[in-house]
């Protein structure tokens, strides 16, 4: 990506990408690069497909990150996440791939993703990944997604 990215999706009608590989996850300059803070994206209606049965899988995703030079452009993130709707992958693969893709685009100081998957075959699967330790002195709120008991 160039030093000054051009946002190609914001402010115009944009089709949902056919696959995560085709999705254009975009970034914008961090308006406060001198300050460590946490940005959070919550996606309570994430969907993908089981790679074996092609049945839909549903998850509550929570993405927290401490930006460096870049922040995630939210419309492109929404489109990227929607691109999984017809994508077959295991829960672990979806969750980790999303975290790694965001990391590769924005190079955050720190990132974590929690994938809280609804039951398949009676068993919910929760997947967590982070890039390492967060910088000292940054308030990082808990994800506070309850263990499965009929999640909200």
C-alpha cells in the first residue's frame, strides 16, 4: 500500500467481495499517532460456512487493537467480514485469518480477536488470538462475552 492510501469503497456503493481473498481491506492514517488507545470493532452477526457440510456457522466477533500509523477503515472491514458469508472454513481458521489480515494491513501496536462461535453439534467453539503483549499503561477493556448459555 502507498504512504497515502486512497479509500476506494467509502462513500460509494460497493459490492460484497466474493471471497476474503478478493476483499480490499483498507486503512486510513491514525488521527492520533502520538497516543496509545484501543479501538474496538464488534460484529455480533458474523457468518461463514462449514467447509465440510456447507451449513452456515454463526459467531460474535470482537476485535480490539492499538493503532500505530494506521487505523482500519470500517466500511472495508464490514465488506471483508461479509465476504466470509459464502466462504467455507473452520472456526479457528476464520478467526485467526481475520486477525492476521488486519495485522498485515495496518501493522497495529497490538491486536486481539475473540471469535465466540455458536454451537455446532451442540458444542460452542471460542477462538482467541493476539499479536503479543499490549503496551504498558493502555486501558484494555475486557471482552465480556459470556460463556455460552444461549448468548444474546
